[in-house]
């Protein structure tokens, strides 16, 4: 799946360039088809780990990940198959993780809610609600200190979000806190 760098997208009042729309659409369809396949496997009890599907939210992950630079960091919550795929995570490693295989993205130890793909900037998904907000701020802070210009995107779900947002603003770290 080619990565779209949003800074090169010719945005106009009429929408986006057709080739960009196609890439975004493919990203959304890829997530939907994957989720539908996983839903069947769950029904058949082939996959047994606790799983939260991303069906219906594909546009968010596809659009947000397209707006990020390839090296930027993202984090996810308990429902993050879409973020993993849209950021460029390997599909086979995702499926292997759901099956609990050692070839899974987290070595088969994490399952659906503990995905990781550092090679594409997904540093982890954490099912504790809002836990990734302070972690994303930390990753942004580390990037700032290294001066390697990576952004970090966390997942607000909680009042703690406001508290960390204040800290983030106060320290001027480049963390984006979006859904
Ligand atoms: C700190 C913490 N408290 C409670 C839970 C239990 N819990 C799991 S999912 C969830 C709701 C999350 O809602 P939302 O962020 O809107 O995501 P959705 O599942 O609706 O996509 C809760 C409260 C948790 N995982 N972590």
C-alpha cells in the first residue's frame, strides 16, 4: 500500500486529487475486508483472543495516517486494527497475532489489543483507556530532544487527556491528540 504524504496532496475546495482519493479508498476497503474476515473467524472460534473490530471507522484511520509522515509515531487503544493497517503494518503479522502465533506482530503474546509495528511508527496499542496520551507525549518529547522531527499521535478517551494536553502545551512538545 503506497504511503500518501499529506504535504504533497493537492487539496482544493473541490476535494482531493483523484489518485489520492483512490489510495485513501483502497486503504479503507482493505481495513473493511480485513475486519469482515476477522469477524467470520471470530464467529467460527478460529480466533479466540478478545477483539474489537474497527468496522465503520475506516475513514478516520485512513485519513489520519495519510496526513502523517511515514516516520511519525502513532499509538492506539483497544480498537486499533485500522490504525495498524493504515499506518502500513503487515497484514500477515496482524493475523498471526490474532491467532497467537509467534510470527505475530507482538510475538503472539499480545493479541488484538496489543499491536505493534515500530518499523512503520506504530509504537503500540494499549487497551487501558487514554493510556496512550502520556506515552505519545513522551514519544514526542523524545523526538524533540533527538531533534528528529517526528510527530506523535495518541488516542484521547478520558479526562486525563485534558491534563496531559496542558502539560504538552506547557512543555511545547509536538504531540497531536486526536481520535
Ligand atoms: C482505564 C480503563 N478503564 C476502563 C476500561 C474498560 N473499557 C474498555 S473499552 C471502554 C470504553 C471505551 O469507549 P470509547 O473510547 O468510546 O471506545 P469504543 O469502544 O466505543 O470504540 C472501557 C470503559 C479500560 N479499558 N481502561
